[in-house]
C-alpha cells in the first residue's frame, strides 16, 4: 500500500479522515473547502491508487469498507505525525530565536523594564526581549494580531481571544513637587484635595476613570489643569509645580530619590492600581515567552480574571 503514498497529498488524507468522521461527502467537502463532486473524485482517485473500494456508498450514512478502516488508521497516523512535527519544529525555531515580544504601557516600562530585562537576561542568556511601549488599547490589539507575545497593562480585561491574569496591586499616592504645600504631609485624606490644581491622565485611559471614580465617591472636586496620555509628561508637569496628581507609587521611586517629587500616602480609603499580564488564547506562547511570564509569576501571586 505504501507505494501509492507519493501520489497522495496531505489534503487528500485529511479529506478521507473527515469523510470517515462525517459519513457524508457533502459535509466532508464543506470541512475542506471544496465542492462535493471534487471530494467524490478525490476519494475515487485514492481508491484507484489503493486498488480497493474504501467507502460503501450503498449505505446511509456512508460506511467504510474493511480496506477503508485500514486506510483511515494510516491517515490518522500520518496526520498526527505531521502535526507533531509542525509543533516540534515551531518550538525548535522559537527556542533558537529566543525572542519575546513584550508590549507594555509606559508606566511599567519606566519603573520596571530595566530590572526585568536584566533578570531575564540572567535567567535566559540565549533569549532576549523586544519591548514596545503603547497605550492600553494598542497593546490589546497587538496581542490579538500576533504582534506581541506578552502584554503588560493596568486594569487588565480578559476577552474572547485574550487571557488576562492579575499580576499585582500598586498603591496609588499623591505625587507633588517638594515645594507644594502638601509636600510635608505624612498622609493626605481625600477631602484635602478639594479645589487643588490637578494633572490628570487623558479621559479615555482606564487609570483616569479609576481616579475620577475615587474622587467622586469621596465628594472631592479638583481643578484639572493639564491632561496627558503618559506618565512621563504628568510627572514633569507635577515637578514643575503645575499641580498634584495621583499616581502608582512604584513609578515615583526614582523621582523621589532624586528629590524631584514627593510621594504622599493617600487615604483612607486607600486606592490601588491593578496591573496584569496579557497573552493570546489562540496561540501557544514560545518557551522563551513562557519563561518570561513564569518569571513575572514568581514575583507576585497571580489571579485569573473573568472575561468581560
């Protein structure tokens, strides 16, 4: 029987496997994107090459002959071996290339990425990170379009094609210039922010909505002096004395050490920013990307998020 294999294509093997499963030429043809007559002709050609009938066409639904059952076993074996080969070859390429494409929001990049790159390089010397910084919506799109392997965002949301896992909760604090009247305070309660000049994120960003909700719940009305779409510009405006802001504590650590900004605890009640990891549900992540995610997982306890 093996002598005819050189004349049989993988698509014909798949067609016969599907025919055996569906017991219908029309259904098998639809599964393979061809017409019913083309499916019938291909099976007849296989039977001619085998030299024996493979399908009993007198029954409804169709049944396989004894020779057809033997042929089906061979089809399944070849197709399984081909799938295993493709998967192992893909993993081999990924291990060889060792590239992990990370899409991150600006704030995580500013505060974390240098440390994460160094730790990953020590952990996986043969792999490397390719990091791009985007607004949140662009990161979700990059994961869906296979332009990124791992996404790092705040306020993560799962979706039909996106797996979202909570990474950590970051304390939100009042960021102010050392010259601001609040700068010497050990803690700021929300009502003390009434009427202050405020440097905010742009309105479409999740962090802006979270801060606005918090202030509204505490009956606080601030004067928004400036709006920016990234953390660097907000910190610069605050350092220049254009108002205070409410920002995640980790991204202020370097500025506090340099004396450019002060970070004042906020509350009660406290406010925190959830940060999460995005991956694709459709694609299997590479070994290098899986190791990068595992490295993140070891730093903080992770909690799966529901689809929204």
